[in-house]
C-alpha cells in the first residue's frame, strides 16, 4: 500500500497536499482527496493533479495512511461512513481539533492504529510544526509513519495526548499570534512615515531572520534579545515600554486561554 487518502479538502487538507507533493514524498497519482462538494474537489484536482472522490469509503481502499482533516462537527458522521472499511493494516492520522484518539477508536469496527496530530498552517510552505500522540492500538511503526508524513511539511514532536491541548495553544494557534504582532509592527511603521510595502518587508524579513537564528543557531531567546539590546539604546527603551504594558503577561494569559478553550471543545462545549 502506498496510497495516501486525505478525507477533507479544506484549508488544512490542502496545505498537507501542497506540502507533500511539493516535497516530492508522494506523486499526485498516489494521493486521493475527498470533499463534500464536487466544485471543491474539482479545484483540488485542477491545482494538484490528485485523484478525488465524494465517497470516503472508496477513497480509503488500499490507502496506507488515512488523513482525517474535517471539522470537529463532521467527524462523527465521517467515522460512521468509514467504520467498517478501515483495517488494522492502515494508519489513521487525525488532524481533527479536540477529538481524542479514544473517541475515534470507539467508533471504528476494528482495532485501528490511530495517531492524533495538531499541525499548523505553515505546513503549506514546508515550515509547519506539529505535535502527535499515539492512540491505544498504535505501535512505533504507526508513529514513525505519521512523523514521516508530517516531516515532509515541517517538524514534529511526540507528546502524550494530554499535552496536545498545550500544543494547540502554542503552535496550532501560534501563526495567528505572529500575524497579530506583524500587523501591529507594520502599522507602527506606517505611522512613522514608511510605506506599507516597505514596512511589511522590514517586519516580515525581520521575523523570518530572527526565527532562523533561534532555530538554526540554537540560540535561547534571551541571547537574541540581549544581542540586540544595548544599554541606554533604542531597543532598551522599546522593551521597557512593552514590559510596562504587560505584553509578556498578556501572552501567558492568551495561551492559557487558548489551551482552556481547546479543553472545552474536547468536552463538547461549542460556545464561544
């Protein structure tokens, strides 16, 4: 079995397809993607050359890996569709937020290896970050296969399932935090007289370069901050204002709130 079935052609499913094909790990003819609307899967077929289907049971036949990338409210109906068609020889890799491996396992007819993942959207540019956790019937080879899928679109860490809510709060939601910071910095540049184009270039490249220094040079964030911050200089004054404004505490509180919301969703609380 070499086929990869992606059940759900939404944003995350599309990000994974784009990343996997772009990395060369799978050929388009080895991938099948499903959706609820013919128009949507036609778009994906046109963009990537992959096989498409409106039938989830048909799509998973012969698939080595089944990636489930639907919305949480759609997972129960999808599992009822495929329950008797998924076999213990396949690996089910779930991207569905707040849905436990136990929930999925309980709705499948056989003892299927389930791996739960929390990837993020930078997977589309091969710079994603994902946390994965093994289900009850998953063995090391299933985790390795899940890692192989996700390693082609970024990096992967393995955690106990109880910590996936924290992964969701940090890396799953993380791109939105950086986007908000970038937005604020770009607006600041415009207020200081720079054009939007120049301000955007300055901010985006600075964020990219800083991230690469932290990752590739194995620097601690404090090291990078101190490298830039000279006594009595511009950065010192800016950092002081940020600290006085409670930015650090705001991030701690925001990420805690995101984790708590993830836990609420796992309990079925769909309120805002």
